[in-house]
C-alpha cells in the first residue's frame, strides 16, 4: 500500500473523478437559470427542486454503496454508477418539461453516490494508513476543480450559444470516457482493504445497523463529523441553487455568474492539496472547526457585498473554508472506523453529508420565497457557524489511527 507504490492506478482514479465532478459542474451555473428562464418556474423552492431530488437520492445511494462495495467490490459499483449516468446529459438537453430535469437529477444522484463514493474509497484503499488525508485531498482536488472548470465552461457556452443544448455536450464526453476507463483500465482495490484488515487491530465486521448507529450518534467524533458534513453541504446546496438567482437579481450576466461559480469550487479543489496532508500532520479537528467558521464569514460577506470584487472574495473564502473541512471530515471518519466496516461507515457519513444538499436547497428555497434571498443566505451562514462550534465541543482529538 502507498501512493508511490500505486501511482499509476491512483492517477487513473484522479482522472476518473475529474469526469465524476464534471457531471455535477454541468449544473452549477445554468440549471437554476434554465428553470426560471426556459421553464418559467416562479417559486425559488421549485427552481431548486432539482437539487432536492439529487440530494435525497445521492444520500440514500451513499448509504448502501459502501455495503455493496464491501460485498461486490469497488470496481463493479463504479462501473454501475457510470452506466446509470449515460442518459443524464441527453435528458437535460432534450427536456420538454421541468419534470425531465428532476428525473435527470435523480439519475445524477445515483451516479454520484456510486461513482464519487467508489473513487474516494478506492484511493483510501491504495493509500494505506499514513497518507489518508493526502489521498482524500487529491481526490477532492480533481473532483471539485473539475466542478469549477465545468461551471465556467458551461457559463461561457451558455453566453455564446444559449442555455441548451450546447453546454451539456460536455456531459456526453464525461460519461463516455469515465465509463470506458472504469471498465477497462482500472483494477479492483478491495484486496488492499482486506490486507490492511489483517495488519491492523479491528473489532471485526459490524452489521449495517451497528455501523449506522455508531457513525450517526454512538461515537461523539463520528456524530460531530456527520452533522458538520450535513451543514457543509447544506450551505453548498444553498450556494448551488440560490446564489445564481441572487447574483442575477443584482444584475449580473450569465458569464459573470459562471466566473463566480468557477472560483468557489476551483479554490476548494486546489486548496485541498494542502489541507488534506496538513490534517494528517496537525489533526483533523482544527481544520474542521475553523473551516466551518471561515465558510460562515464567506457566506455573510457574499450577502452583504454589493459588487463583483466582494463577491469574488466571498467565493475565494468559501472555497478555502470548504477545503479545510472536506478532506478532514472524510479522513476523520476513516480514522474512527475499522478496516472491515470502513466503507460502510463512509457510506453512512456521506448519507448525512449529502442529505444536506436536499435540506439546504429546500430550506433556502422556502425562506427565500417567504422573506427574500437575504434571509435565506444569512440563516445558512448562521447554521454553518454554529456547526463549527458544535465540532469544537463534541469532537475528540485523535492521533489519526483507528482504535478499537
């Protein structure tokens, strides 16, 4: 095990995860605008319904993907995720009704729950015990840099050619190459996890109910991780659905909105190259606590800002804060789980984390409809700040190694 020893397969997994992230990036700039401008969706809650369907489905698939991967192997689940993703760009390009978009996002939730989950689990399998933060950081770097680049590209294409179909041609390429590489070039990594299981102390396999209980509330650090992950993606769901509409209400064009939607995930992706390995060295908790606080400050700065420069700064800070939190949370869950039930524990954590997409989009949409964008954005910032304080109180400091 180790990154150097498995450099070729690890690099291939990074490329595959770039295609996975690109599938989400297709929607970051243009999808809320398609809802309001092409399908004339009036309520903000309805305009973000595609995120709600995505988040709910992805959360549930995360919950079962880990168990399926432990039983059937990582590669089979990854390939299945790509097969389910094949119709997505075509449904969006040809949708005659908003409900088609919702269906496409149900499939996207399944696709992401299987492919992104397997990409990170397979990297952790290869990395071994000493480089988990680095492995997760590299995984999230490629995924979210691709989200940002695709968001920028779709904004440019939408400005030049229209909201549909040209921006979604990228998705056809992502699905084709992701499926091809996963099926024919990638090797199974489950034997690495089994090897680690023989070398490290482990309490033995746990049934799914026991893993769910322990990860959700039975272990104080895992509980703190789950709630922080949920709130992190709650504010990301708000950013995904509400920020484009908020910026449009301030008079920004699609290209400028695309730039803002590029900066946030791009900074998030690149900064994880540093925050992932730094959490290996200095511990997970400080990065999670301060990362949530930085996110809250960034959200409030975006709300109170009145010009493009301030919004760019808010996007940069939001990316930095999320980069501090994201790989540290994943690595914390790995640290606190045994090799034989690690994939299942990650599935439970990712269930709660990605449920935040649906909760954030629904919460922000309802508040925006009732009281306006300002209240929705401000309250999400407050929840993010309080989540950081809860981590400070509940999460134990650890040495980065699993203990029975």
